[in-house]
């Protein structure tokens, strides 16, 4: 009986051992912030890793895996401009164990973790390679920008007076004159005279900093259109146009939460804006709905009490799921971040956000139909910076074929960026930025 039982056990377990996990896809997302390598597979994988010095290498052993052509394709996925990976070598280290060796360009702090199926993805094994020395965000902005550090420069042109700087922030009213604009600017000019932003000589004490947040990215494509367009690509293109237009204004600098196709967790987007002490936070998205007839642009701000409509609540839930799709390392992710920021958010922040939202929504309404004629509110995680007026713009419905075509059109993207710039200028004309004490 024991012999028969042993034979039966072998007949059941042998096929299970012969069935190795299958790598379905490999993806690499290089960026200055970090490089992510993703192995998508049909089951959960177990991996161990260690760092080897002189030269710098990261060695990864993956159990329950046999080498296949898809995994071998990882070698060709490494780009020459990757900031952290020089090349990768793939081999069958021993039966049922595949070894990856990443030859590195610099010291890294790796995070290796798995993700359960989410969205259109199966199981994923993630390698995030972060630089040991983190880049200072303000220094990075100054290095990338076409403007200079606000420190005095004898060779530079004379610093504009407060009135000249205020005039630069005024929107162009030739195309669409507004009766209330003179009163707004009169109030703003009076406030500017006593603002901490300028010293007695009329020189700028600090620059205006705007954080632009192109939604989604990397593993998280966002919504998609009928013709295959992806939200993450469109909103990044719009954000870059908007950045250039804003930085054409004097004493204005812009930080992008991502400047390429890679994933940024929601809490990290907020944290980036706070680290550069942003005066405004503008998150850019392209909406989608199950019905292709849905259309129009929208602007949202944070709500402490609940969404202003069921559609706003649905959209906030969908956008807040980005971390699940994009892939956050739960072990290193601060689960309390969102709730802490929410608790710190104040009525004043939401009121300022509403003012900004109304100014921007009014301008966008001049180039596209509005989904709703007023600013909406919902619990968007990305809007929870306690000390920064923050708005989320749904530029149009990418799921609507007509609006998808608009979003892909260079002329429309330019008009949209111009409208947002004008809205921001209207906001600052009425609410000139003052020197603030930041929450830490």
C-alpha cells in the first residue's frame, strides 16, 4: 500500500513541477527619478536579490522559472540613455531558477516586490532602482529651466517693478474683455504694494512656482481612446506645452511631477509639489466614460465632505486607483500619507482652489464645451496638499471620438494650454502670491 501511495503521489506532483511560470511581457521605464523593470507573468514569483560592488551590479534570482524568448528579450529593452542600468544579462542559473544580472551605471537602492493582478495586468514582479543620492528638486528645476536663479546678476536686465510684474500676470483681455477685470487688478495692485514677495527696491524675493502634474504614466496608461490614444501620452504633451508658456512669463518657474513616461505614485506627486514649495498644483487628465457620447471639460477641487455629484465621486475613485494599476511597493509606501494630508487640509486651501478652478474653467469654456458649468469637488488623493491651491483638469473625454481627435490635435492642445495660462494669470491678478510659511 505504501508503495502504491508513493507512486500515486509522484504521478500527481510531477506535472506540477514540470509546469514553470511563464513570463508574458517585459517592460522597462527609465527616468531620472528611478528606473523600473517589470516582468509580467501568469503566477506569483519569488525572487531574491543582492548588490555586488566594483563594478556595481544587482543580481536577481527568480525561482520557479525557466528561460523563455520573452525573458531573453529583456536584454534588448535596456536603452543606452538609461540613467541607472548599463546592460542586463539573463541566464538559467540552475534548474527552475533564472538569474538576472543588472550592470549598473551608479549606486542604487533597489526595491523588489510583487503585485497581484490589476486592471489589464496579470501578476507582476517589479524592480525599482532608485539613486542612492536623491536629486534636490529645486536644484533640478533651476538646471532644467530656461530661466535663472532669482539671485542678483549684474549682467542681467533690470528687475521689473512690482507694477510691471503685475502687468505681466494680467490676462490678455483684447479677445474677451471683462468688466470686472479692472476692479480685480485694482485690488491686486493694492495688495502687491504690501506683499512680502517684493523688497523695497522692487526686486523679487522669491519666484512663483507652479507644479504641473501629468496624470498616470509608465505602468498606468490611464484611459484610452477608440483610435488607440493613451491618456498618459496626451496629458504629458499638454503639460509640456503649458510649462513652456508659463515659463515665458517673468519670474515663473514650473516643476513637472513627471517629464517622461514613468509611473509616479499619487502621494509622491503631492510630496514633489510641497518640496519645491509650489504656489499652485495643477493635475492634468483626459476623462473617459462607458458611453462614447459623454463629452466636455471639467475642473475639480478637493472636498472634505463628499463629492458634489455621483459622477465626481466615480471619477475620483477611478483616479485614486492609479496606485493599484501603476504599482506601489506597499512595504515602503506610507499608507497614512493620504489621510494625514487630508486631515491637514484647510478650508482656506479649498477656497483658494475654488478661486483658481473658476478662473481656469471660465477660460477653458471658451475653447471647448463644459461637461458641467461649475467647479466640482471630490476626494481626489492628488489634491490633498494642505498648503497649496490645487485643481484637477479633465481636458476632455478621450472616450469620445470627436474629443479624442481634438486632444490629439496640436492646435487644440495649444489653445487649451493658452486657456489654462490665462486662467492662472487671472487668478494671480486677483490673488497675488505672497511669501508664505510652509507646513513642514
